[in-house]
C-alpha cells in the first residue's frame, strides 16, 4: 500500500510536495475508510485520496511525476540517451531550479515491510539513489549512493548486512553493471535479486496509472467478459450510472494488423496480416421488452470510458493495487464517482487494501458521509507559479463544516481567480 509520495523540481513543482495516505487520529469512518497496518509508525492507511485544484494548478503534474518514477524504475537500464533526457523536466521558471536535479521518493508497505525508496536525476545521469527498509521500527539502509562531481564517480555507502546477493560478490557485480543513466534497483531486480523483487514488482504490477488524455484500452475488459461473475460486476457498474444496458457481448472481428520485425544489422521490416480483434456490443431493451444491440459507435464517450475503467478497477480491488486516475469525473456522472468510492471503502469488497488516488473537479464529493477530512487535498499555484499541495486538515475544519460550500467560496484556496472578460468594444 502507498504510504506517501514526494517529488521535488518536476514540471510546475519546485519545492518538495508530499501526498500522504497516512490516516490521522480521527475516528470518523475509520472502520471503512482506513486499513489497519499493525505498524506503530503508520498504524492506519487511507483507502483513497482526492485532489482538487484549478486548471493548470499542477494536479496532473503530480501524477506525471509518479508515472515518470515508474517508467525510470522499470526501464532505466534500456533507455537510450535521448529517451533518458526526455524524462528530465525541471521547474523552468527559476534560474537555479532549471539546472538542479529532479527527485522522487516513495514509501510503500508490502507484506508488513515498509520500503522508503528514492532517487535524483537530471538530463545527464542519475545523481543519487537510496533504499531504507523497515522490517521492524528501525531503518535498514540497504543501499545509497550520490554522484560526486569532483571525482566523476558515485560515492557509495556500505551495503547493509541485511541486503544480500544470492551469490558471493553479487552486489558488487550489480553495482559495477549499473550505468550512469541506470538505477541500481532496476539493474539488481532484473538480475534476479530476490530481496528487491517485491519493490520492483510493485512498480511493474501493483501501480495502475490512468492519465486523463490517454485513449482507453478496452481489450483487458473485453477479454474478461467471458467470466460470468466479472460480466455481472461490469453490468452493475454500468447501470450504477443509469446507462440502462441489459447485456454486453464481445464479437471477434476481422481486422488488418501491423507488425514490425527488427533484426540486428537490418532495416525494420513492416508486415501486415489479417487477424481477429475483440469488439463490444451493447444491448438495450425497447419499451415492449425486445432486445436491440448496438456497436460502440452508438454509445457515448462516457459509456466507453466507464467500460475502460472496469478492468483496472476490478484488478485493483481484487489484488490490492493502487489505481491513480486523473480527472476521474470526466464524462462520468457524479453518482457514479460516488459509487466507485463507496466500493473502494467497503472492507468486504476491498479485502486486499486497494487504494485510489484521483483528481477531480466534482465538488459534490466533499461530503463528510463520503470522505474523511484527511482524504481531501488541494493544489494551488503560488506567486512564483510553482505548485503547492496541501491537505484540508491544515484548516482544522469542524466535523459539521460545509466543506463543499467553503471550497467554492475560496475558504481553502485552490480555485481559479476569474476576471471579467470583455470583447473589444464591449
């Protein structure tokens, strides 16, 4: 489970910003909205966090920061120099920041073990990397290094005695094989480090990020619709939005597909072939009870978007994953967003500690019966145009406070400042 995520000097983010899923001592909705960890340092973690803010305030950049960290962890050993450079996007509206390193740090809890992992990088190289592991309350510094510009080499701290290779000298081999643009975590995990595999696998399998502007891939959902239980769940989800779909079926359609063939020393070869791709049809009942089937062309963008959410949502709930959704409310009715949140907050449905981090403009969610005060976050642009992230709890709102009205009135900030727009001659 996610404990907290920190980022420094990334896009609109200048100073360190931290999103925390650590629950406060508030007992309100504790039994449903929190997960007990059994750890004294972080006794309870939240099942969800919702971020509000004006357009262009930096909500999406927080998610992009997490995506960049994920991509570098998974792919740093095979990125070409131009690809690595593209990952470096510092805060450019400051003379110093534009030349300083970007830094990410994440803390997660896996099978009772807390991992605190981070790294810093610029366009040229990885500038530092570290991992602290808490198997008890005391930290074990498994590895840490920082680049020394005077020597042109990394200064490594001694490996922890708790961090071992499977063979003698293997840690030194992993260290020697870690290139200037590669992360030690990536190198060691891909070299079959059993101890680092859980952390690497969390980035690979347990972190699901759905950006706002990306096209939804319906195929994962369509491939699971053959399972009657899953199909029933998808239909309940669709009809929670009052879409009135009585059935869904998947049809295999002939489609021309493209394949690129790469061989060393040869130009890429393009090949086209006919294949079967799954497509979806929706059934609506007429007023006299007859069935009428429609293909995707006749369904709204919101319906297709919701269908695209179905597979990752169920995957997160079944397997205790973190799902991060930017602009979750886009093309979706507020009642559906509430339905999904309630589903995440039901312990008998979300038994494995699934979590949801989402951004939204839907102020109707600021309901004390739906969200705890420590689940609500705001993002605002400061005078220097950098992003500031802060929690609702900083304002110490009363339990009976009208949060939605207070937010719309500007009590907590994070709303746009609107000026009157006049046409020429108006």
